[in-house]
């Protein structure tokens, strides 16, 4: 198959969808890989790295879209790319269709095959191509929180791990899923006093088993949260209710009970945030202060560490990309049911029910396209 890897053109996006190692795997299997000039630059991969791996470098994005049967990307196509997409072309990338109607309409009009990273789903209902970015964001939340707790950055001037003779900081993590677990490992490793709150007893039993002694678990409810925030130095928002907005577990009036200079890192900002006063910020301007509490609410945290994020993402996407390249999307989906929910739009039809519902648009069951 002919595979194209364009350079991401969305503002501040430095990740790339295929590493030189990934290109080598595909080339080894007889596929042709075209990479746009400087596509890997932001993640630390030069054109020469790709050429050595057997890929071919093309000067322009037009040439990459023009030649490829399958486009592998990171972010959803943006307006200037719409006209480059060809009928029947397979696009394998994050789309998040339900949140943006113009993109959905453009992909319907293109008659391309849109396979979305975010809806590829394993039989245990986990989302293997979302997990890596949650892992990155969870680990980063503590790094950022520790940083903003420093006095010159507006924090209360406390070191997460304390020192001998001085108590460590208290870290409260709301939600013990992927983000919360990774945050807890990092905070615990630095010696902080960590509490994870969740509503799932089963999840907390697991966490209590695997976490070190400086991590405790506690049922998430309003009473407990009101008590815990009084003492917290750093709070990480990591709640997710699939398909819904995050619940506001900390309301504006509760901020008054918190310590001056405490820090909130609301990773769940992309779902509206679990702190009422959370509003999306950027890496250029990541924080603001309300009631003396520093808020860090960057919606694309992994974007700040493109090297790690690119490797983490491509470790997860490459096995699927290989199946798609080897077999074509139809046979690959017939033989691997994990890919079927990834199919969102085919030949102008919305084949993912949630997207059709979001826009009150006609829905065509995907089976129409999977039968021989
Ligand atoms: N800002 C970023 O850059 C970025 C990056 C990656 C992920 N995220 C977001 O982070 C959030 C968490 O993602 P995840 O992968 O960890 O999800 P997850 O599904 O693995 O975990 C969510 C956890 O929240 C728990 N939960 C649900 N309701 C709760 C409540 N009322 N109180 C406490 N816990 C509750 C669930 O039981 C679950 O354990 C999502 O909104 C995700 O989109 C943001």
C-alpha cells in the first residue's frame, strides 16, 4: 500500500504519526511510505532518519495527499487539508467528530474512509489509542503541579516530597483511571502524601493493592471532597464519565476552603473539567488564579512533550496501521473487531451512531460496508 505521512499543520502540534522505526516496519513489509519534508522535526526526527528507514520524502503536503492510499496523521484534518482528501482514501487519525460539525460535513463530502483513533475499542471496552495520551497527561500533571507550587510561579512554596524533618505536600487525585493512576505513581515517587478518590470500589481495591504505602484511596462524594480539599496542596482532576461532561466535583464556593497558593491541574478540561472554575488554557498561557488557587487547565498537555507523546502514540497505532496496510481497511476490520468501532465515516455515510446522533444526521450501520 502507498502510505502518506503529512506534517501536522494544526497550531502548536509537534507530534508526527509515524516514527522512522514505524516507517521501517512498513517498508519491510513491502509498503511504500511517503513522508512530508520536516514532518518529524517537532518530535526530533529528521528527513534523513526517515530516508535511512526506507521512506521517501516529499516536499509538499499536496504531494503526500495526492499519492497516498492511506494517510496516517495525529490531529483531525483542518480546513486547508479538506480539499486534498480523495474519494476512497483511508484516513487513520484522531477525528473527535462529535465535537465539530464542519469537519464531519467535510469528511462526508470527501467520500473518504475515516478511521478514528479515539473510537478503536478493545473487547474489554478500553480505548487503546486514547490510553497513551492519558498516560502522558497523568504523569505530566504532577510535574506541572510541582512546578506551579513554587512561590515564584504563584504557588504556596511547598516541595512535593518535603525533606527529612518536614512533612511532604498533600496531593489529592480525583478519578483513579489512567490519568489518575499515572499521576499517583509520579506523586508517590516524589514522596508526596497522595489520596486517590474514585466512585468505583473495584478500581480502588485494585489501586490499594498495587500502590505504595504513601497512596491512600477514598470514596469520592461531596462530603469527603469538601473535607479533603481543605488540606490539599495539589489537586489533579482526572474524572471521566464516558460520553458525558465531567461532573463539577469542586464548585467555585469550595475554593474559599482551600489553602492560598494551592494548585489545581484539571486534566479533565477537555470534557469541561471537574472543577467548576476550570476553563481551557494553552501552553503559552497555562495558568490563572481564582480565590488564591492556581488553575492549570491546558487542553492538550501531551503537546508539550512531543518526543514522548509521538513514541507513546505510535507504539499503540503502528500495529493497527500495519494491519490496515497489509490487508486494506475492509479485510483488516473483518478480521480484527477492534477496528470496527473506529470506522466513523465511509463513502459519505456516517457509520458511527454517536456521530450521527450528535448532528441529527442519517446513520448507516457499518455492516453495510463490511459484508462481502
Ligand atoms: N488535558 C489533556 O491534555 C488530556 C490528555 C489526556 C486525557 N485527558 C482527559 O483526562 C480525563 C481522564 O481520562 P482517563 O483516561 O484517566 O479516564 P478513565 O476512564 O481511565 O478514568 C476516569 C476515572 O474517573 C472515575 N470517576 C467517575 N466519576 C467520578 C467521580 N464522581 N469522582 C471520582 N472519580 C470518578 C472513574 O471511575 C474512572 O476510574 C478525560 O477527560 C480525558 O479526556 C486530558
